[in-house]
């Protein structure tokens, strides 16, 4: 299972990561970034690459 860490102090909930997540692990819920089903993460790191604030880390 992926260990997805989001630095919420840096995150502005822009939704760029949710738009590119092929597994829909990252979603905006009530305007706030939320991690759902981290076991579905494919470790593609597309969300990490697209995040303008560099606030997502996947281990």
C-alpha cells in the first residue's frame, strides 16, 4: 500500500493532482484534497510531478 503524504500547509486545494490521478486515489471533497483507497495507488507519481506547490509525497 502506498504511503501518500500531503503537506496541507502548502496545499491550496487546486485540484491539479485529482485531475491526473488515473486511479482516483486523490479527490476533492467539499473543496479539500482527500486521499481515498491508498491501496489502489499505482505509484505513477503523476500527482507529485504536477503539484505546483510540491506538497505530495509517495513512499
